[in-house]
C-alpha cells in the first residue's frame, strides 16, 4: 500500500499495482528508481528533460531519445511505438490521439487532431437494430462495426515532421526489438486479458495472441509479436503512408469487413483520405494561468475549461482539499459543464458549435452564480451560450468506458508535449489486424441515437465525422511559458481527473505526484463517484447530506504530469497504474 500525505496531513491510501515493482526492476535501474519515488509519494526531479507514460519500457524508450538530444516529438514516437506493444489494450497504431504542443522557440501552443474518422459508408443508424433501437454497448463494440479510420500513425509522423530532430527510423528501435525478441507481460496486461478472455476469444487472431492454446497470457510471460515488429520496420522505412496504403492497410480493411458476426464498412478509401487536422487550441484563464488543450472533436478542453472557469470565483485554496464545500462546488461545476457537453459538443466540422460561447467568461460567470447555494443543485440542464447559429440540439449521453493512455514529455529545449492516445475500450474492437495491432472501437463514442423527439443529437454518426472525445491533453501556461503538462485515460471521467489534478496543484499547492495520486471524487451526470479504499470515502457522508447520490468505486485514472518550475522539472506518475516518470 502507498501512503500519501496531503497538505493538511490527512493520509490517502492507495494500492500500488501488484507486481509493478518487479516489472520495473526487470527493465532497468532508472525505472526502479522512478518507481521508488512514486511509491514514496515523491515526484521525480530533473533539470533538463522528463518523460512520463504508462509503462516503464515505453518511458525508457522515450528517455533514450531525449538523452540522445531528441525532441519531445521524437520521444513521443518512441513511447507510442512501445506502448502499442506492451500496453496494447489502451492505445496503438490502430487507434487515434490528440496532441498539444508548446514550442519553446516560438512560444506557440499548437493542437493536432489525430482522431479516428467514421468510414464514408456509415449510415446514421450504424448502432441501431432493425427497430431503430440502440444496440447493446458490447454488441456494437466487438467486431468491425465500431472501427474508425486510425489516426495515430499519421499523428506520429506529423509531429515528427513538424518538431522532430532525430532520424525517424531510429525511433522504432526499442519497439521493434521488443516485439521481435519478446517483452515481459506486465501484471496489469495479464489481469486485463484474464478479465476479458471471453471477448478476446471471439476472433481467432486475437485469441491466438492473447490466449495461446486457450490460456490467457500470464504476468511474467515473454510475449513475442513478430507481425508488429514487421509493421514497425515498414513504417520506419517507408513512413506512415505505408500504413494507409499497401499490405498493412489491406489487412486492416479485410479484418474489419470480414469480422465474423459483426462486419464493418471501413474501406481503403477511408484510409487513403485520412488526414491529421491542426485545430485552434482552447485556452481558459484560471488563477492567472492559461489552461490550454484540445478543442472539438474533443470535449476535453472545453469541459475542463468550463469547470475551472466556473470555479474561478470561488476560493478553493481557502476552503481546502478535505472540505465538502470544495467538492460541492467542483461537483456541481462538473455537472453544469457536462450538461453543456451533452448538448453542444461534437465534431465542429460537421455540426455548428458555440465553441467560444461555451468558455466565454461572462457566460461562465453566470453559470457559476448557480453554485451560490449551500446544497447540491437539485436539477442541472444545459445553458444558453452565445451561439452564431440558430440550431437546437437534443442531449446526448454516450457510454464511454475507462480506457486510453497519456504521455507527458518536456525536452531539453523546453518544448512540451501532452498527448492522450486510445483505441477506446480496453482491447478496442477486439479485432487484431494482420500487422499485429488491435483495431479501435472509437465509433462507439458517437451517440447510438440520432435524434430525441425529432431533435437531432450533435454527436450522431455521420460519414467522415470524428466521434466526440473526452480526452484532455493539457498544458498549463503562466506568462507565456508552460508550468504543467497533464492528462489521463478514463473515458468521460478523464475530464474530472484532469480538472482535479490542476486544482490540487494550483489551488492546494500539491506537487505533481501528490496531485496525481490524490484520491478522486468525480461527478459527471449527478452521481458522485468517490474512490473506494481511500480517504475520499470520508467525504461520502457529508456529500450525501448535501443531496448527492454517492457511489464508492474504483477510479482507475492513469494521470501523468510534469511540473516545470524555477527549480527544474518534477514528474508524477499515477500510482493506480504501472507508469513511471524518468528525467535527467
Ligand atoms: N475513447 C475515449 C475518448 O476519446 O474519450
């Protein structure tokens, strides 16, 4: 067990992932040292560069690149290539990602959208049965129907082309060797395979890899993925174009279209026309900082921004981290933000969105006034942000289960990268492409219904559209320079995890490791989730008295954060998962 003192001395207790120490010991001393810092509740400190991500092997690959003088974009490519092998359930070549970049030379923040797209052949009723009723979630997830055009390979290349310094092919060395010679299965991967064995056994290629001979791979096994090694060699030599056209692409299309029982419509044309999109970053002001992140099709920066924007006028620092009043304010600000998210947020290339109106300070100040009472808001509904289109949308609540992975990097030049990367559900669609990677089920992030009572839902399925995301890769800036890089997996709870970590660091003065580890209290649609087995449960009774329905449950974030200060860099890795931070 890991004991984390809070600023007021109250102790939060968290379980360190079983076997994580052994996993780190097995790879290298720097990983073990980093894990020791995490277990002690201390950030990893460094002067020059830092990388934090979900698996020690991936972090070490990124550290090697940074140590050799590579940029944060170079290191990301190496980290992502290894994550797709050692944490295949969360992200990989078959998925999509959003990237926020701070450029030290220009002082600019840029966001790149590598989200999956809906195939051109989809219809609005993709996830409905013959009576127009939504499919059961996992009936939609497992198989080809849910697979969107992957964006991650194109995003890796786009980031490298813009900001890379290292030789592209060299960035795949660790991942290729690990795939060719085998890597040690981590406790987390083994546990998740065992839990998901029934679904993973649906398709022969997936079953053969994760359940060889019908038995789930176990912690400590050496797992070889020669197909993935070959895919990486091709991409290293020919670039991402070789992923979107040729044998790798053909393998993806065949796998999707021939998925037994649940074929999809992804076609070569969808892969050929896939493009990364640069989007305007969404930034809001909070406690004299600019909190910048990914705009539509992610709801991340807008919803985190709305929560923080509403809280700006309340003195959370004075109230403190253990005060139910702080959590009433945070919880109801979240509920109000989620109401707007459900109504207005989607892919703005397809639906008009009041993007500016949603984070307009006057609008947020009016919404914040709703928090002025003493008890939980009895009712919450979407507001009326300034909108330059007369269009009415119906509310959408899509089911988004915890998944995904987050990478935070600062390089020696002072560039900062925050990237959240996903194949959506754990193990995605459960379809394994012949190239040795899992295919996403990102399309189930769309609303399964298209309309409510005749009113269209903004996040409905449309050809070529990108499903709404909750991913919230964030860079917090002060006076034009980055001071914090943060993000997390966790489905739509990502938003709460990221907002809480920023509040813990800026309002409650916690270092990034304490802020990341601090027990979660998350409210999205009304029910207050408190992290079970932690001292957050002590807040259950006061929150119930305030009028909330409280639910104690596991809240498995995977936060990775880096703080950048006058004394250097501090890295934090979520004790709920196997990740680490390494810096020098
Ligand atoms: N599929 C997770 C997300 O995009 O939020």
